[in-house]
C-alpha cells in the first residue's frame, strides 16, 4: 500500500512539474515569435 502512495505522489508531482514547464516555455516561445515577427515583418506585438 505504501509503495502505491509513493508512486501516485511521484506521478502527480511529475505531472505538475511538466505542466508548469510547458507553460513557462510556451510563454517565452510566444514572446520570441511575436518579437521575431515585429522585427522581420513590422507587425504589431498585440495581434
């Protein structure tokens, strides 16, 4: 029983960490893409 609880804690922690990392990387990826379009094409940062 104890090993199952540890497995669930590990899976839950890994899922939370992965989703947090995804949010952080997608935020910087989106900002980088918008800045790239602003430099290359002169588009607005708010589109």
